[in-house]
C-alpha cells in the first residue's frame, strides 16, 4: 500500500461540516470557540460549512473569520490525503443497529465512538464502543450513511481497510470488524 501524501487544504465553506472535521479534527475546537456546536449535529454529514454557519444567524463577516481560523489551523497541521477505498466502512445492517441502540438509549444523532484497545503484549485486540455527543480532541469523524464514526488516531490507523458489521449467531450478537479483501495487481485478493 502506498504511503499517504501530504496535501495542503484550503477550506472554501462548500465542504460538508463532517468533511472539515475529518480532515482537521482541530476544527471542532475552532467551531466551538465561535459558538457553533456543529460537531454534534446529525446534519453535519449533509450540510456545507457555509450554510451551517449562516443558517445559525452568523453574518458573512463571521463566516469569513471562521473560515480564516480553519485555514490558518490547516496550514499549521500536516494533513494526510487517504485513499477513500481504505476508509473503514459500515454495513447497512450495522448502521441500522447503531441507530436502534441510539434510539433505545436516547442518544439519537450522537457519534459512534470506537476505540481499539490492545493487550499489554499487543497480541490481542478488543474494542470499546460508546455513543458520544461530540468527538474527543483529535478524533477523526467519518460519516457512514447516517452514522458518524468517531475514531482516535490509533483506531483510525488500525481500522483502515475494515468493514464494521453486526452479526447474530445463535444467542450471541454484536459488532464484528473484518478486514476488507483487497484485489492485488495479479487479480488475486488478500
């Protein structure tokens, strides 16, 4: 797999809020400092940044200041461009189950946080799953249908090329994380 290339980002306001948060996790602090809680809004996967800002009664000047702050922060951070094919994905069954659990717990629209936890000898992996109203500092925000995944840097790296599903077998049920099969140049898969 090729290594990620560094890429300069210049936000225009036409990006969805979720895309801004994905590319620049620090954007959550910047938006909150301007009084915007877009981070925890379920519409941030659909709404462009400019529409979201102006839709909350902010002026064009306010929007320009927010955009300037985001671009200044982006210039201070090395952003990685990733192959979207390697992004973690969720099956529609898993997305539905997350939404069912959110509804049951009164946390509709919250992000689905997945923390990958390694054993002390790094031989076993377990997962901590939770619903959070907003991402934690440094989390990547990845829209999967109508579900927002919140992943810290280590979890993001580990879950590359993975699919998150929900399985029921006998009396057992739960989320299952599996590596995607990747076609090789010779036509085989790994």
